[in-house]
C-alpha cells in the first residue's frame, strides 16, 4: 500500500505532497478497505490545496498534523504547479469531491460502510441519498452535522458513536483546518475504521447546495475565480492564492523547501 512516508514525496512548505498517481491512490484505498486486521489506525488522507498549504505555515499545530498523515494529495492546480515548479515533477490532482464519489463506489463493490460527518443541517443527508442512488447497495451507517439536533446518544463522543457503528470509511466535511484537527484528535479511537479523509465542501457539491465550476474552468485552474464569482465574501480567503504563488517563487529562489520569512497576515477562516 502506498503512503508518502514509504515512497517519493515533494515537500511544499514542509508538507509532503504524495507522488502517487490517481490509479495508485485508489489501489491503496481498495487495499486498506480489504484489510480485515483489527486495531489498525485508519489511513489518514488529506487533500491539500494552496489555501491549506499557506495556512500550515502560520499554524504550527496544523502543519504537524499534515506531516503526520499517510497521504497528502494535490487538490488543486496550484499544488500541482508548485511541485512542477520546485521539483520538475508532475503529480496527479486528486480532489476531495472525486475521492468521495470513487471511494463510495469502491465501498459499494467491496461491501464496506461509510459515515458522513459535517456540512450544514440536511446537506450530508441529501448527499448520502444521492450517493446511494448512484451506488445501489452503499451502506451509510450514519450522518451527522455539527449544527443539527443530536440524533445519537448524547452522552457518547461522536468518535465512540462512529466506532459502535463499525464504519469502514469516515468522510469529514468541517472545512480546513477543523476537519484535519478533528481527524487527528479522534482517529486513534476509531479502531474499526479503515480510512478517514477530510473533504471540505464536497457534500455541498453532491447535494447541489453549491455548484462546482464548469469542467473547463477546473481543468484550466480557474475554479477559484468561479467560486469567487458565486461567493464574493470569499475574497479575503483568495488573498492566500497570490501569497501562495509569491512564497513558492521565494522557495525556488532560496533553494529551500521551507519559507524563511513570515507571510503577510490574512484572516483565518475555515476553508470549504
């Protein structure tokens, strides 16, 4: 099974970006889903975009969490560009949304269950319903939104509730960095879980509460422009994008993989 601790990886601001192809990534997912050994720590996957990479510089705890994951994929053209610019290597783009759909399809084939955590009230439920329609036989063991009335046992932590349901895969959609911090704090309690991944706004995309950019914009690396057009309030987050490019240029000029200077401070917000 591939992890970036066992194969070639490319550091971007101290965070290893995995070199695995899409094919290798989903082979690793299937291998972990088929592994029936009990007591293993779940495979921890992070889909890294430029905003996450920038945030890891000023948040030491977050950077440590990203460094502890098993696989960090390039979610975003910006990360793929950075790896190409810094190392002259190409990495496949593996997004949270694509991972959600393909892992659910694999779970259906392999008879493994999933748990959905995050997004706004009703969003994950709608996404679950759509994914079950697309993948007849998919077992969704639970759906929980932080702002919804608690439908589980109120005296038990959520990680315990997930463990009791024997969920094989947990999708966490709290936005970065909250989702990765929740995973890091709770994954060691999920001994029956085989894979856990942060997926940002993917439930919203599946449910249709947010529209993804047209395919040609995604392929050309301009999805950020579409999201800014649809959500003007995101402009402060978008300040991270030129900062990302600037600091990649500085890394190349200084011939190092860690920035020497502090970034311009930008407002801290959850990244969906």
